[in-house]
């Protein structure tokens, strides 16, 4: 068991964290809690955002170091592709600039000074591009595009990040321009007059190798974005083991719970409503649900428990493979009853009609996707409280599921649901939505990541195409005389392009 009720503890010395948990377990006693069976740990405040293995964590937006490294790797890959493009364009300018550079040499210019001026020129270009990128980010931060990024795109208060990125830009400018600067200043005057290295076998291999790197990186990003799309499509459209079509979800409050039967009857006055059911948690909207540890035949078992009303499985279309479904008379019993999934049955060797702390096991269902696809199917049970909930008479549910008949006007149905709610509590801001919106919100983070990777892939493809343009410019500069001769001899522009 991992608790996500994160109490804040300020330490006088970070080194004392190692012994604090063990001292807590040793000296702090509790009659109903066994600390030795619990995973208690100290997590630094800036690491809480990346803590994903805690049960019952109410923080919905969680970070991932793996995702962070992936996005940084993609960004670095795009920068490398752009640096290769800069190198190719610099090489393409060799025929045009090599004569002026050799003229500077003849007039007494030192090779080191010339190379330094070329590197500084490249750094200047990179810095101008960096300033333009900051301006574009500022514009994007004020648009709907900023919603794709969880942390936002605002530049306010992020001076250290801006300065570090600026330093990285300078390094990229140096690395991308140093080799072309050496190359363009390495020609002796005699070779400049002949000018043949650009079409040599070694020159061709080098340019082809650089362009190949660009395309390989682009293809990797394309394949990765396609996998992300297929994964997101599967999560949103894969069969879950229950019926979520023509369904409207309502989050309830105390007034509705006190008048639940009257609310149900009011909803059913609309001809399109097929049935209404209730549960404590919204199915498939979380990674984990309430975890229960119970004693079963002398063995400690643990499972995720979802309390529901007696009609829940019937309305949701969940098949009971063994045993029976919940019945309305079960609501009047002193004790509750369970319907477990097959995973729990196989793991703990559960038997029908046996009891767990007085609550009867009445049935088993297939391994439905009761939680999100981020987690594998784990032992779980639907639970009917019976007459008492936590020792008090009456049941409280947080969510209502309004099932509509096939072909019903769902927009009119949504209006009817809202009007029904206002009759019981006109001031409470009820959350009413279609079940498809629930699935959309559950995988909102994955959809944003998929959109980012797709965007990066398109950027990489565009840069790679620009790199091919640089290669064509390079070839064209060296083959201007050849092209002119071919035209004189009767070749058309189309034939030369081909």
C-alpha cells in the first residue's frame, strides 16, 4: 500500500531523511495500522510531480522522466538536422565565397582570423534565429496552441531557462560552422582556379551521408508519431467490456443523493431514457481506485473496490459469467456482496457463496477495463453496500449514468438531464457530459503528447526537405557550365531537371 496523502515535512538537514522513516515506524504506534506493511517514504517537493507509483493520488497531471527525455531527444534531433542543413548550405556557398576568401589571404588576411569571422557570422545567424523563436513562442503562448503544453509557454519568470538555451544556441552555432570554416579556408589558390573537389567522390559521399542522417531521423519521428496515433486510437476505441454508447454522466451532490429515487423517476419521464444507475466512482476515468485489504480464508488479499447500485452491471451491459447479478433486494441486507473479476478469482482462488468479513461473493465477471489503459488489469470487485455504508444507513453515490435508447436525441436528452437537476438543486453547478468526453479527458495527456510528436515530425520533415534544397544548390553551383553546355546542345529544362 502506498499512501498519497502527502504530509509536508521540513528537515533541518537533508541527510537526516534516511533514518526519519525508520524512526517514525519504530516510535509512532497506531492500533489499526501496521507501518511495516506500508511503503512509507520521503519525496522531495520537486519530485512529487514525477511520483507515479502512489495509490489514491489525487493529482491528475503527472510528469514522466521518460517522456521528458523523449521530447528533449526529439528536440535535440531537430537541432542536429538543422545544423546539418547549415553545414550543407555553407558548403553550397563554397564556389561563391572561396575566391573572395583566397583574395583575403593574398592581401594578408590570416587563416585563423578568417575562420573566426565565419564562425562569428554563423553565431550571429543563430542568435537572430533564437530571438525570432522567442518572439514566436511569446505569440504562441497567447494562443490556443499553448494548451498542448502542460506547463504552458509563458516566458515570464524563466530567465535561467532563456539564458541556458541562449548558451546552447551559441554552442550549436560554433559546432555547425567550425568544419565549413576550416573547409572553405583550406583550398590553395591553384585548386580554386580549377575547382573540382565539389564533384569528387569524397565530396559526394560526405553530402549524401549528411542528407541521409536527416532523412533517417525524419523517418524515425514519422514512425514514432504513427505508433503514438495508433496507440491513442486504440485507447479511445478498444472494447472495454461494457457499453458506453448513448450514455450521459452526471456528478452528484448531497441533495440529489437524498432524493435519488425521485431523481431517477424524473429522468425517466423523458421517452429516450432507457435506465439510470449509480456508482461511487466514474468507470475508466482513473488509473486506480479505492484499494481494499481483506482477510479471506486466513489469507490477506487486496483488490480495487468500486461500490455501485444494484442495477449497475445490467445498465452497463457487463456480463456475469459465473454466479448471479446484483438484485434490488440486496440493498436491504445487513451485509454487502461482491462481484469479482476473473483476475481476482484466479489470483486468490475465490469461490462462490463464500464470505469476506461477512460480505458474500455472489458472482464473477470478465476482466473489463475498469481503469485506464495506463495500468494492466488488476484484481477488482464491484461492491453493493447493502443497508449500511460505513456503519450508517443509506448509500451515497458520486456519479449517475443515464442510459439512452439507441437513436435517441442525445442533445434533447442532455437538456432534460440539466432541467431535472435544476428541479432538485437550482444553484449547484453540476457537471454533465457525454461518456465519450470522459474518455477524451482521461487520455488528454497522451493526446497532447501525440500532437507534439506529430508537430515535431512535420518540422523535421520540412527541415530535411530544405536540406535537399541545399544539396541541389550545391550541385547546381558546381555544374552551371555543364548545364549551359547541355542547353546549347539542345537539352530542354525538363530533361536537365530529370
